[in-house]
C-alpha cells in the first residue's frame, strides 16, 4: 500500500514538473522575442484534455492526502516545542522552590526539554506516515549499549543526583567520606571535590561517597572536644578536677549547654586519667583543643599537681644463682 502511494506521489510530481517546465520555457522564449518560437516550448494545444485532467487529479489528490498531514506535522512540532519549553521551565521552578541545588535544577530542566523534543519530533514524523517503530528500537538498543558501557559513570551520576536532592553533605562542610577527609569544595554530577586540611585537592567519585559511611563534622553546628588528662596516683583527685574545671570556665569559646564533663575514666599503669569533654562551635574545635592542652598542663603544675610519664619499678635481688647451695 505504501509502495503504491509512493509511486502515485512521484508520478504526480513528475507530471506537474513536466507541465511547469514546458510552460516556463515557452514564456522564456516569448520574452526574448515576441515573434520567435522555441523548440523546447510545450505546445499546449497538443495536450489531450483527459491528460490534463489526469494530472490535475493527481495533484489535487496529493494535496488533499499529504497537504493536511504536512500542515499537521508542522503544527505538532511548533506546539510541541512550546509545550516542551513550558513543562521544562515548570519542572525547574518546582525544583527551585524545593531548594534543590541549582546545578541539578539546570541539568534536569535541560534533560526534560531534550526528552520532550525527541518525543515531539517522532510524533511529527509519524503523522506524515513514516514508520518510526524501527527508529525507536534502534535508539533504544543504542541507549542500552551506551548505558552498559557507561555503567560506572551512570552510577556516579545517580549518586550525584541523590546527593544534590537529599544533601547529606553541603559545600563548606568538613566530612569524611569515600576514603577521604576534607572540606567540601564542590558537589558535581559525577564527582565531589574536597580540600584536605593540608590543602590537597581530592576528587572523589560520587558512587564511593554514597556507597559508604559519611561522617559530617559540620552539619550539627557543634562538636565535643575529647581529651584525656592523667595525674599522678599521689595527687589529690578532687583538687585536680577543680583545677581543670577552672581552666574550662575561663575559656569563653566553651559552651555552657551541653555542660562540660570532667570525670575519672581509668586507673592506668602510671596515672589516674580524667576525661575532659567540653562542647564548642565547629569553627572553634581545633583552636580550643590546642589551647586547652597547654593551659591544663600549666594549671596543674602551678597547683602542685603532676602529669606523670610512663615508668616501671625494677627490683633487684641480691646474690647469685647457685649461692644458696654452697
């Protein structure tokens, strides 16, 4: 049926071209010289009325059959492109209102527009009578092959989308994830960029981050400073605790809520150990840790307390082996 339509279409176009070319040649010859005649001009008087009617019938049939389809396909494409832009923008605005990362918003908006345009083009071509089943099958097979080839990249992409939606980490957070530790510099679609404490740029695939544990040291706003301070067994434990608490109370960076903890935690080999656990803001963690370590040592020494170093008592027996038998 389609082969018959194609033959009918081409025969009508050929007939119309023949008539128009002959008539145009006749007009061109007449324009050069009104009295001259052209051999290539078509003598319309020799055309049979039935032949002309047949040509016109074919032309009218073609216009009736394909003209509306062409106009319809054009309308489908124009309206479809407008709808695609509208829907993609609405999706972008909805994601923006949900406070989703701008990078993901733009990417999803472009992806939606591209997918809708492909659908519109297929619908417009299909309206002309062109079979698109094979084309869709080829595109699907190609997409499957590309997906298998880029399996790792697609995994990183999916992880990046999830990270941008659920935000387990944010730019500026200090995290430990994917086997790396540092401040988050950038969260991309495929990778996340970290800056280590010694200013080393670390690029971690997103799949490694979401595939393991994520330790975010910043997101809660506060951190606990964990310290262990040892004093000698002969020192006054109550006095040692009071000295440590005074040092903590003098530091304005330490938060009152939660209250700092100072308690005996262990009777070690050479010392009695106190755990010192004050709470501070994230930005004050390391400065407070370093300052307290020095201040507590100085305060203990000023109050006659000592921080012992590991030691052993060695007992030597007098005499030599075998002397008891003599």
